[in-house]
C-alpha cells in the first residue's frame, strides 16, 4: 500500500471518530461516504483488527481502535506539521481562514486587529462570522472559534488566549438616579440586565448569592452593553468588551470585590478540530492576536 493511501486512510479514520459518523466525515473531507468507509475498512484489513463497531444508530471505538487512535492522531499531526514547516521555508501562509466569535469579541477585539494582520499576512483571506451561541465548526465550515468560558467538547483542540474578568457595571446616569447603598445584597432592588437565552449567564459568580431578577434581557452581550450605556440598569459583562467604557467613564464598575475570580466564565480560548494539524494560517492568526488582545 502506498504511503499516500496510508495517510488518507488514517485521516478518514480520525475524521470518522471526531465527527461520530461516516457521513459527517465525508462532508468534512468532501468525499463520498462509500470512499470513507472503504478507507477505514482498508485500514482494518491491514492492521487485522476491528477499529470501529458499527451499528445502525452509532459508532463506537473498539479497545484496539482506542489504542490505535492515539498513535494515529500523533503520527498524522506530526506529518502534517512537517509538511507545513517545509511549505513555510518557501512561502508565507496563504488561503482562506474562517474565524467565528461572539459579536462583542469580534467588534471590540478582532475588528481592530484585521488591518495590521492583513498587512503582515496579505495572502491570508479572513472570513469572520459572529454567533452569540456556540456553533458546530463542521456545520459552519469554520476553522477557528473563539469561545468564552469553560469548554465541554472533547473533540476540539483548545489554545488558551487568556482570562477576561467580569465586572458589574452601570452608567453614571443610572447610578445618579439609583445610588448604590449597602452591599451586594442590595442588587435585587436595582434594575438588572441579563441574557434572554442563557440561564447560566444569569448566574452571577458573587461571593454572596442574592436572588436576582432581571428588569431587561437581551440575547447579545453587545446589546446588553448598549442598554447599560443608555442608563437602563446594571449588568455583568466581560472586561474585553467594556475596557474602553470603564477607561472613559461611560460605565462605572461596582462591587468589584464581591465577584469571585477566577471563575468558569473568564477563560478565552480558541478552538479547532483535533483531526487536523495546526495549519500555518491558524498558527499565524493565533500568534498574532494573542499578545494584542485586551482581556
């Protein structure tokens, strides 16, 4: 069997495992399902083991498959990284890079970095999308997603970009009409702004836990920020999206010592699928933005 065929068969096997189905792997690899199935069967024949138990409802790794998976992933990633390194000896990173992040992160962190990034890497074409909920990278054909908070998907590689602290903030206008009297237990007496489609984001990590109800709700953190700026109440927002507001005094932090830190909402991470070695485009983008982020 040719080396090229072995590599393609390994890639098919890893992609089936990571996507959980032959059809998902075929979509990602832009191949027919039958071709992906033949590649895995060919690999099993060569190794003389069953790697995957196939049923009508699900795929499961066999004991042998789980053992082989680790070595297959390491070897394929090492090979692809070597190929990338050789390419970079002759050429700068090039091609399309699809990046997704929540709208506040795009507006306040990524957008200001696009021009200098394009100047340094003119051959990389950025395609930036904005979703305020977690998306399926395969379904949306996304190379990198920037996610805020803890990760739960084990099929993803993650690169920790930093931590962005949470701040309770309100406008000077709101605080003038609704002065802060007492400690954090007084929050329920104020107008609070929360998220309409994420109960977890409405559980504020406070050292005391008063029962909170929300006067206003919105699906986007950027909308909540603008409601705060308009004097509509108090909200809990990440520093990465309000640092300019705090610096210029249009939003004022309150009860700073009452927020538990670190907490599960602070982490900022870039995620991408494990079945692909880190391409030069992804490496270039993450290496560029990480030291320039204001988290």
